[in-house]
C-alpha cells in the first residue's frame, strides 16, 4: 500500500474541498461491512474509506458511503446497494448482479460506477442498464477504467468522461468481457 500513498494523499487533498465529505470509517466498521458483503474490499477502496472518508468525494463529490450506522443500512450506501442488487430471487428472473462487484457511485438514470473487488487491480466498471435491450444483461456492463488507481487519477486530472469538457466527446468504453460469465 506504500506505493499508493502518494495517490491517497492527492485524493485526501482533493476530498478536503468537498462539502459532502464524510468522516472515515473505523477498521471495525470496515470489517463489519465486509462480513455483510461476504468479500473483502479492494485494498485501495478500503484505504479510501478508512483514511479519506466514508463517501462524499470523488467524481461529482458523490462516492457512496460504504455503510451507515449499524444495524440499519439503506440503499443509499455501497453496502445497501450491493445487498439489494445481489439478492437472489428478485422479481425479475432476467436480473442478476456479479458477485464481488461493489457499486460505489450513482451517476443517475440507473447508471453506477462499480469496483470489481475480485481482481487485483480493482477494475472500475460502468453499469449502464439503458444500454441493453432487455435480452442480455451482460450488455449493460462496460470497463470505465482498468484499475481503481487509474480511475482516481483520471478524476484528479479532470479527464473523466463525466467532466463538462468531455461530455461531447465519444466514449471509448469497451464492454466488460467477463460480464456474461460473472452474472449469476
């Protein structure tokens, strides 16, 4: 994690300007959240929540809180969103959510930024349900960034697809090649 310390420091500096920044969570809260999720967070994501803040920073100052006060946890948190989205036996048999893919930011209109906590780099995925025809759920998944570190760097450098001066450009996001195999 030492090699990520310069990046974490840049994130802390940028996050300090956010009016939405929440206090960091404790290691105990992180452990409890991971127990509820059933998997460990990507190490960089865990460091963000424990050393920068429990949400309220990042693109559009909108990183979701990981968790709120126990035992309640609504869908306005990453934990609550994941538990709601990944719950089996929903009303729509077509619907499924990949295990270990944690929603971290709600872009609106159903779109979410998510971190794949099962891969070493913490790939950041864009879930865009409006891109699918309703036949193949895997077509709703795109690779926003190959790693969480690169995604944060893009935000810090103001080069993200969501930035005002980037919105008119063509997105070169590629479909997530693992989507079909990871949806359950």
